[in-house]
């Protein structure tokens, strides 16, 4: 269809169409989830020089969630939890907060790929909504003192 409408080059289509790979959505491949989570966690631990691990309970949440955004959403969730957790063992409360924040996070634009920018926007948005370091700490899975530091850093910067 796109070729007929001249929105996609036919020569490129035939180059890419050498082998069709049909990959079911992640919700139909529950066995792959733990392998992917482990891979992404190891990758982010190397990238951010951390030693985070996921508790058993949070792994069951990963498996039971449908992942409408497939592998990209799973990867982003693992990275988000690695970044936002101030504990070595990431527990299920952070996953539940991820689900709560998922609706809010979708509103962020594409500039939010930088980790620092992501934290800044999250803190500013939560501060505007709650005005409480205790609630922000709970929502982000941080200690209250860490939340206070971030609030002071980002809110006073404005």
C-alpha cells in the first residue's frame, strides 16, 4: 500500500523483504520476559556502574504484566527502575509505582531520553501535583532525604 502511494521505496522494500520474521508480542512470550529483564538489568548495571538486583516478587510482576509497548517498554521499565531505586534490591513497590506513573510518563515528549532530564521532569511534575517530599519519595521509590535533595535542586533551579 505504501509503495503504491509512493511513501515507501519499492527497491528498499525488496531489500528488506528477504526473510520474513514473525515475532509474537511479548504478552504471548512470557518465557522470554525473565531472560530479557536479566539481560537489560545486566546491561544497565554496567552502563550506570551499579549492582542492582530484582527481588523475586518484582519478577512475578514483570511476567504478569502485558507489556503493550513490547520489548521497548520492558527495557525502559527496567532502566527506569534501575535509575530511580536508591536500594540495591529493587522491590515490587517500585514496579507498582511504575504502573501508577505510566500514564503520566506517556505525556513526556521525546526530549526526555536523558536520565537527568527524566528525573528533573518527574520531580517537577510530582512536586506540582503533591507539594510533599514524603509523597514524592514514595512515588519515586526514593528515601525522603534523596527526594528533598532533588526537589531543592530542580525546584530552586526554576
